[in-house]
């Protein structure tokens, strides 16, 4: 109350029922008419207002304020009477002080309905979740200033339903959010807000068309992250198609013994192998027909993903699940000692277990018994071998900067490239594009796209076709500093807000929280 003592006179303060109550009245001062600004002190009547304020000492505060209704004596003013307002204490039609109202609104922005209601209850401001959401939806969004550089990206609302988020790349603040990602909505927004000079986007054809229709003079920039992401996905497809070459990354074991895991199909003829061979031949029988994968799947009665897997494979063996090599265990450091003691004549698993426990082994006796079982049959102990990398792991090796690769990955790639020229060609093309991005130099872009087309790798040839259709935006994405990084950050924050509301927020509430929270963080960093 102290900031308002020059306007308000406190007459009584008492506590009743755990609530601090304050009785006050306004001083006899001249007040300006809200319409004409003419000052008046002629009283028409008085009435009481009950205001809630922030808690004091853990107790709710209620202010009973006696205010005046005044006549307006301004010449030509259409208002006969008006009620006086106290700056910082009262707002027209409001039963909370501005400080308490701001607290309620901030709780709604940060925590939404249930979370905001729980916090306010702790702060001795009991409100239901619907009241918190009502106050949140009443808040006005900041006025939209047309940005010079605009970021456009989509996000998943739920299932296959998407939304669009617009971000001012200059201020890094979200501007607008709506459901759907069609070109007409974006074009209509750009027409209503002329002046956008640069638009950062991904490779979406929808957004490309919307920007072209709504802001034909704006420079379109295909984001570097999405360009690299698209290339990385094609590399993963190529690695998956050459999964039969991936065991070559594993070095040969010291004793040059034949590995049944690396040659599982030499003599084996199982129902699973015959089934894989039949599917491979059936899918590849349609390879020259020009039919889509969906059409082939309907013809054969298979899932589209199954057809895609067999279509990418170079041989039917690539589609059969291989038995993984045994993983290393805590017993491995003691295998040589067990072999030595066996040769010396000690064949009791209990004794061998006690001996290696004395040397620091912490495992169970049963593992020792299983380890020496091959020795009883005259076979060598099964030593662990390194597991071949997955296609995703090899794709990560190829797309990672060589200086950041470990020695193991570098040696594995070297052995792999000696065996598979297609993956070597893919690696060279990836490094060429990485050099263009790092140097912001797109002078070799056309030649690089030609190399993709001539690589005899369908995944890269398809990427080259897509990039040629959007070559102007790709060129801007490589050579200019504009990107969609701020969009990705805002979408990550948007997904967090969705999870806080358990995914039940509609688009209006989501728009309200995302935009207001960004400005709130800017105000209170």
C-alpha cells in the first residue's frame, strides 16, 4: 500500500479468519476524466470496491476501498460521470490488484492450468485451473511487427496433424502459430504483412509455393541443417543397402580361424533362408517395371517396408538376420588362465571358479562352468569377437568430421572402403558437401549435383533431383549466414509446453503460451 499513500488513506487493518483485511478510502483529489481529460473534484456518489492483493506473511490480503464517482464538467464531453481509478492499485472492472493479476497471468503462462492453479494455491491465491486458463486467454498478444528475416517451420501437433510456426529471426521471438502447413495460409499471412525480405525454411514444397505466392520478391533460404539432414538420411539408406559389407569393418581375429558368423550362408539351407530368397527374387522381378513400392507391395501382399528392404538389398543374404557375435563379459580377462589350468589337468569348474575369484573375478560359478564346457568336448574356448557396426553407426561415421572420429572408427572405415567402393564414393561426396558448407562456397554445387546423379546410387540421384528443383534456395543456404536454427529452438520449446499440458492444448492456447512465454523470458531473463 505504501506507493499509493498519497492517493489512498488507510483507515483500518485487522485480521479475521486468517485473512488480512484493509479498509481504505481515496483522498479528496482532483481526477482527470478518462474521455476528455478535464479534471474534476465534484462528487456524485461513493461506493466500495473489494480488491484481492498478493499475500502478506502467508495470509491472503483483501482491500475494501471506498472510491468516488465524479461529475465531468468538461465542455462538450459526452460522459456525465466517471469512477476514479488509483494507478497501481485498481483497474476498471478488475477485482485484483495489478500486482496480483500479473502474478496470476505469469503463473498461467509458465505452468498453464493445473500447474498454475497449484502454484497460486501455495501463494494463497486459490483459483481453479479453468480460471487460470481464462485469465491466460484474456491476455493480449504483442503486436506483430513485420520482420526482415522470417523463419518458417512445421511441427507435429499430434499423430499426422501438423502446425506451422513463424519466428522473427532478428529478435528470435515467435510471431504466429496456426494448425496446418498448407501454402495458402502462409501466402495469405505474407500478403497481410508485406516487407519480408528473407525467408528461411526447410525443403518443403508447400512452404516454397506459399512463399512464392505471398512474397515473390523475398529471398528463400534452404536451411543448412535440413540440407545436411537430408543428405545424412540418404547415407543411412545406402549403408542399409550395403549391410552385407559392414562385417568388413571388424578386424580379423589373431588366430586365423574361420568365422561362422561372417559366412553363415555357405552351407546352411534353412526355411528362413529359402523364404528370404523367394521374397528377394519376387521383389526384384518388378525392378524394371517402373512400378512404385506401394504397387509392388499390393501385388505381392507384403508390407511396403518389407518390399523397400528387399528392393534396397544387393543380395538376399543381406535381408536375413545374422547371429551376432558373442559380447565381451567380465570373464574374458580370465579365459587364458582357465585354458592354461585346463591343460595342466584341473577340470573341476568349482576349483577354477575359486581360483579366479581369488584373482579378482566377481562373476558367478555358472558362467565359469559354461565357459569351460567346450574344453570338455575338445573344442577351444569361445572367445568374444567384435560386433559389426549397424548401418546407422556407419552412416554416422561417414557424416562425422574426420578429425572428430576415434581411432577405432577411422580404422573401421578404412577396412570398409577397401571392400566397398560404393560407400567410398558416398564418403567422398559427403566430404565435398561438408567442405562447401564449412567454407560457405557454393561454386562447386552444380558439379557436385552432377556427381550425385552419376554415382549410380539411387538414393543420391534422388537427392540431386530434389536439390536441383530448389537450387536457388540451396545456394543461399550455403553462402548466406541465414538459417533456421532459431526455429528449431522455438519448436523444441513448443514441444516442451505441449508435454507440460499433457498434449491436450488446442492451437489457440498453445499459441498464447508459446508467444507470451518467449516475451516473458525476454523481460525476465
